[in-house]
């Protein structure tokens, strides 16, 4: 919607079929060579019109004057709330564009501290992170400090943070450390475990340093391990101390956590701008695209890109088949080991793209099957799951996972620049024993 509105202002730049405009409004706006592209007042006016917030606010004001507002479930109030949410998202795209183009940190500060409050849109964690990134790039220490302080206030965190406490996490066998330094820690998330407690639930109260139990969120285990001051606080009100991104409960793999507020804000900006390269391993029922290949009588594709909306938002995933396991001559019981690199980060994106778009649902996935029944794993692979010690990647690995609690989806690696030093980081985590055991069993079935 923001790009559509900007196309009215500058059709020569935004009116074409630029793939960046379709994939990222911030990329398209960052490339716009026009003085208005860094004018906070102009950008804010565009956001208010494109989001419909101006019109929604006018209708709400009219309803108040005429006394037509109902006490509950008022359509005018709902429309105003929805428009404000759209405006918040668009303001973040504007802030991302200002950071991308460089040299626009003053405009970023104006958007966060003047234009957004004037529009009654509260800057969120992403807003503060993107504006701070622009200030850091420009060497504006005062601006970066002001945005860090604002993010702490918004989270209800103390203005000054205590130094990080020594980490006892490496002595906790329930969460294996993949990488750790003074600013971040990466852990291997087990299957069947939430990344963070449901919003409002708060961390579970256990004795300090107690090992995580089945179903205990990673955020709770981390909070116990590091204690007060050991993890970032700027996002604690959203997803728990230090939590920057999430993995679904059934998904295993590397999870990156911020120990300092500065690192947290830097990582949030990188994630929003799609500057983090994530690689997953997925074991699927059927080879991706087999349904279409058989219908069109074409050769199987070994790699490709799934580009289909998820929850109404653009989403893309690059995929490549690493290994195929044929079940019989008709290839009706084919399994495939697929490497997937999501270019966007929508909820359940890989599961939806593999199961609904490519007609190759993940093994054990009960949701995204496009009406295709599961033909189940071969007996040898089932036995591998039941072998004591193979486990499913859960904290208690001697039991076979309940359906839906574990999937054959593993976050194998994260590649990014270090949030403080800028050095290249490659964080890798091998698949859990159950994943490897099933792969070995499938190889023996060939």
C-alpha cells in the first residue's frame, strides 16, 4: 500500500514492475533519488494516507461528536486500531529505508521522536532498532544513545544496565551452547520446546540453575541460567529477555539470543532488513513439485524458489534437494532431504511453502498437507525413532515425540555480521540424533 501511494507521487520510480518494490518497500524507497525521500514530514504524510489512519481518525472523531459510538466492538474503533497498526508497519519500512540509504540519521530521529508521536503511533522495538542503526552508521553516538534509552523506557527496563554475569549455561546439558561471547549466545533448541513463554505468561518459577524440562520455554531456561542483567532487556516485554527471533515448538536448531541491549537492537534491525542468512534442513514426504511434474510429464526439478504469500504477506523460500529416498518403483512413497533458505521470515513459512505450494509436506507435520494423507515412515525409520538414545531432540530423548511436537525441520545455520564488531559469523548446529537416525534408516531402504 505504501508503494502504491508513492507511485502516485513518483510514477517514474515506483510505477514499474521493480521486483524490489514487490519484495521490499524499504529497498525501493531507499533507491529513490529525490529530496522528499529523506523529508520526515513528507514521509509521515505518505504513511498516514497510505495506511488510512488519517481517514480512520476523522471517522472516529465524527463518531465521538455524534455520540454514535457503541460501548463494545465498535466498528469505527476497530478500523482506527487496524489503521494504526498498518501505519506502525509502514513507519518501520520508512526507517529501514532511511538506514539503508545512509546519511539520513537525522531524518530517522525526527520520525521516531516527532512524526510517530504526532500521529499517535508508538515506536516499537523495530522502530528504535532501525533508527539506532542509522545513527550508529553515521557515527552519531548521541542519537544512538537516545534511541537505546527510549527502547529501554518502552520495555520498562532500567535506564542503566548492570554488567553481564558469568554464564553458567555451558554447565546445563539441557541447552547446548553453539557460540557465545560478551554480546550474544547461540544455543541448540530442542524439539517440543517453545522459544518463549506465551505473551503475558512470564517465566516459569523454578529454582535457580534448574535444568529445562520438557515443555519449558528456552527463554525461561536462559533467564534462570543468566540471572538479572545477563540478557538483553529491551525486548523482554515482547518475547522474554534476550529473545531476538523464534523457532516453532516442533523445530530444532540454532537460536541466537542477545546478552546486551546494544546487540539486541542491532540484531532486530538486521532481521527486519533480511540481512541474516538462515539455512534449514527439511525431510519431506514426496519430492518437491512431484505432483506438478507428473501431471505435466516434466523432469523433476532439483532446486527452485517458492514464492507464495503467507498470512497475506509476500514470502519467498529457496530450496534445493540434497538427497532422495525412493520407497518403491512407482515413487509414491518418496522422501526427500531438502535444504531451504527462507528469504522472508513469516510464521510457518517453510511448512506452508513445502506442504501447500510444493506438495511435499514435512514428515510428521499434521497441518500443511494440502489434503494429502501421510503415508508414514518405513518401518526401519520408525524403529530408529523408537531406539533409546536416538530421541527427537527433546530434553527427554528416550520417548518418541507426540505428533505435532516434533518435525523433521532443523535450523542448521545462521550467517550474519556480528551485531557489535561487524565480523562475519557462521553459527552451525548439526541435526539431532533422531533426524540423523531416520536418514540413515532411509538410506538402508534404498
